C-alpha cells in the first residue's frame, strides 16, 4: 500500500546539520513534498549528508511505503555550506550536536538569515527550549521539534513549546507533524520532555533491579515485553541507545529533577568498563560485532 500526504508542511524547509537526525528530518520533509535546504559545516559533512538522505529516499521507495521519484526529490534537495541559502525557508530545523554553546551560536546565526516571518525549531533531545528561546531575537517563533531515531521509521515527534512560543506556532507545529505522517506529542518545556523522562525512569529502575539481583536482564525485559506489551525491553533499549548516552541523560535529569534520577552504580561501572551496549558488542546483553 502506498501513502501520499498533501502538502501540509511548509513549502521550503531548512535543516541545519545533516547528520543522523538532520538527514532523517530532511528525508521526512522531502517525502511530504517540501523543498529542503540542508546546511552543513564542511564539504565532507555536506557530501555525507546528501548520501545519507539519498540512500534513505531510495530505501523508502524500495519498501513501497511512499510514492515519488528520486530525480524529483534530488531536484528539491539543496545541500550547502552557506546559511544565506536559508533565506527563503519558511521553517528551519536545527540538528547540530547536543552542545549548548554550539546550539546557541548556530541558532542565532540561522535566525539572522531568516525572513521575519520564518519559524525556527530545534531538535534538541535534552537542552532547555525555554533557555534557547531566550537567546533569540524572536522567541515567539521558536519551538522544539524532537524527532526520534531513526526518523523514517519513527511515527513520533515531540513538539516542545517554550513559555515564549506563540499561539500560531503552537498550532502550526502540530499540523506540520501530521503533514509528515507522524503523531505529535505536545509538551511544555521540562527536563527530559515527556519521552526521555519516562523512558529513562523505567530503564533506571530496571538497572537497579539487576543490581539488586531481583531478576536477570532477560527476565526483566520479558516481564515488560510480554506482560506490558513493550515492543522492546528497557534493558535491550538501553543497549540500543547506548549506556553512555543514557548515563548522560540520567545525570542531567538528576541535576534538574532530583535524586530519583541518580544513575545506579552498576550503570556507571558498565560505562567505565566500556560496556556501552550494541555499539561495543556488550551491554546488558551480548551482540555479534
Ligand atoms: N541520535 C539520536 O538518537 C537523537 C535523537 C533525537 C534527537 N537527537 C538530537 O539531534 C541533534 C543532532 O544529533 P545527531 O545524532 O544527528 O548528531 P550527528 O553528530 O549525527 O549530526 C550532527 C551534524 O551536525 C553537523 N554540524 C556540526 N556543527 C555544525 C554547524 N555549526 N553548522 C552546520 N552543521 C553542523 C555535523 O557535521 C553533523 O553532520 C542533537 O541535538 C541530538 O541531541 C538525537
């Protein structure tokens, strides 16, 4: 079955940073019919971004989940090193690495190249959207659009409104997400938004249970998968995300929300031993490299 979405997204969309997430975001807006401009930091990264997006577009066609034509999409995709190419974009989504100073300077630079009527969004997974908004000249035109990895397969986008986000954008952002064929979860800015806060809370409790010898990782995961219909157990998911990544999020949430998010010693020890999950071949479970 093929699905086709009416153009319920801005006609011209910019993406700052064409890495894992930025490429997925560009892919999603291209499939929805938008013209997409990706701005990268250097030529090599720009080339990698284009390859990533084109590969994902080809895969979507192979799967038969979309109608479209690779040549037409390629014509609608610009990959550049120049922020001035964002000038005609109605919306720019920032997806540079999760580093506060980098995000602030990147967002300010992009904002300086946008028309006064354009919208700006961040794909941050943990930084304060209120705090980022306060660094901008037009905070009412800024929100979080938190896409999930891998973007083509994920049906969820968390729309994160800062206290400055204007009413028009609050409505438009949900329409855009629906236009991408995804579902919006609307969150008022808070540490960990809705998804990371709850996902990490469950994972931390599961890790404490392993630490206390309550049950094996496989049995804990099976309890959630078979008993509560989780598609993946909390420990297997921690292996997929990376223990180091989840440790960082837990430390941040503990600093913002209190000791209930304090990472268990077992998690710290596993990270120190390099048992980071799938990417190192060992976490709560073992993987073939
Ligand atoms: N990876 C995930 O699972 C995931 C999920 C949700 C949200 N996020 C968030 O998405 C953002 C990007 O993460 P990612 O995993 O795609 O990272 P990534 O490292 O794969 O991609 C970042 C890209 O930004 C580019 N870049 C760096 N500085 C730049 C600049 N000044 N101008 C333009 N481009 C620049 C890099 O060259 C790189 O291609 C982060 O905020 C992250 O927290 C990540």
